């Protein structure tokens, strides 16, 4: 094989096209294998991934056509919490409220109840 600098413009162009053809064929084969795996195992991660890609593609097409002006795809149901938490602030506020209501006794509180702390047993 000749070095790239030694090739003519037409030969370099042919090599570029060949490289693109090979890459396109490989990616197409990988995509077809993915779709086949999704068809064989409908509940698998590959199937969910392809479904999510399809929904995203449909949303972009709808935006491009002008059917939808703005927005994002949100999963409803228990998979992501649905409409319960749309912002992280809501989630953490709820988390703090539940943590405050279910306060567990600390180790210091146990020691004041008459139990001796383990570290105090060995002090001189």
C-alpha cells in the first residue's frame, strides 16, 4: 500500500468513500442486531432503550413539524415517580419531612438512658 501522500486525489476520495461505506454497513448491522434482540426479549434493556429512542425521535419530528411547540418527554407511572416529583427540590423537601417524622434515637440518647458507652468502658 502506498502512503496517503502518494495517492492521487481520486484514490484518496475512493478510500474515504470506502471507509464511509464500511462504517455505514457496520452500524446498520449493529442496529439490526439490536432490533432483533429487542424483538426476541421485549422486556430487556435493549427493548426499553429502543423504545426511548423512538419516543425521542417522534417528539423531535413533532417539534419540527410544529405540532408541539416545546416540552420534554416525561415518563408517567411508578418508574420515575410520575407527577409526584417534578423537581429535585420537591423530592428533597419530602425526604427531609419524612426523616424528621421518623427520627431514630441517636447513640448519645441511648447512653443517657443508663447504658454505658462502649468507648467509656475502656477509659481510665
